[in-house]
C-alpha cells in the first residue's frame, strides 16, 4: 500500500545564494501533508546559516560531501511520503507544481515517474531559451529506451517525481552518479512502470557554469558526456540483469554518443551522410520533425578530421 503524503527532497552543495528560493518555492505549494527535507552535502559556503533560518518548517540533514546521488539517497532514507519530488538547490518550482504532480499520480496508477517541463533561466533567474524538454513522452517507454540505449528527451532532476513503491523496487541511486543523478531516475524508472508527462513549465532550471546544459561543447565536455553515457548504459544493464528483465542496451544504438565520438575524431563526407541517416532513424527522439532537423543540423556541423570542434546543442 502506498504511503500518504508528498516528500520534497532538496539536495544542496554550496548553493547558499540559491537554496532559499528553492525552499520558499516548496513551502509555497498549496497542498496538504508535505514534508521538506534538505540534505546539505558538505557545503563550505553560507548554506548552513541559510538553512538554519527555516527552523521546524524544513528538516535539514548535514553530511560529508559525497555527491548528488548520496545526498538524494539520504533524503529518501529520512522521508515518509508516498510521492518523492526532487529539487536541485539552484532551481525552483512554480505554484501548483505539487498539486498537479499528485493529481497525475492519482489518475495514472500505473505510472512510476511523473515529470513536467522546466523553464531555463540565466544565473540571475531571468527566463532564457525555450522550455525543456521540447518533446514529451508518456506511457510505456521501455521499448523506446531499449532501441535508443536509454536516451530520450528526458527531464532534469527538478522536474522529476517518482512513486515510493518504484523507488523501493529500484533501490538507492548508485553513487557512481555523483552528478547527473537524473540519468538514473530517467534511465531506470521507465522499465518499472509507465511515465506521465505534464506539458506545463512547472519549474525553473538555472543555467550556470556548474551544470551540463550548454549550447556548445568543447573536447573536455564531449569526453565527459561520453564517459557518463557509457557508465549509464553499463549501470542500466546491470539493473536489468539483476531484476531478470529481458531488455539490454547497446552504445551502438546511442546516437548522441556516436555523434560525440565523431565530433572528437572528425568525419569525411561519407561518414557525415551515414550519421545523418542514422539520426533520421534514431528511436530516442519520437518527434519526426525535430528528429529530422536535429539529425541534419548535427551532421552538418560535425568537424572534418583535424578541424577544431564546436558541436551545437542539437548534437548533445
């Protein structure tokens, strides 16, 4: 039986200048039976003094710096709600986020994960770019993820909520996801139940130098992305094997990984055409027009061998 109530789980590391807005956005939600837990992951800035000011309205747990996965795992361990809503300390929610999320879980009893769009903002909170993700995916996504090596137009952490029963089935987030713990949530939970997507932007995603969302990738970032994708595929396959689920993922089906590798090495005209065709057939983007645009644009901007790279957002 599902537990009642909602747990808001905020992970914080040296975001003292932002975490107050995140907490206030959670406190401002007009839903009953909500607990707010903030795990400070060994901050060395003013975070603790900010958190102490909230007194009994927020439960604060302080731990040594261990990474985002460990912080989220700690928050879940001390939580009690049947719905777990994650919020990064540098982001914040719009009014109505929790009520819409709870209503969606009630109307979709088979859903393991509910998400919504986020509005990107600059570091000062001013809106910039279009809401993300552009394409929304609902229902049983496991066949799609199997064909795309786990890639889909996934939401960021602050847009994700999961059922407690699904969390219990999946277990804690492996601590290899020291950053980008959302890769575990969006990669595993579609194999445990349906996904339900809300079209509205019910939160705000702050873009700054500490996150992965950026318009241009350099060599260092491409290598980091490739290593992250490889570890994610390996972790997902271990999970699927352990739970006797038949699906298995292959990096050969991961189009962004293949594009990143091509961006590092450079491509000739034949390979460029081959990658463009593969992009047109990529299962990870279900929107045909967007898939076509991204495939052609990404292939066009791939560097030639020996040319400096500068891959656009479409190749990420």
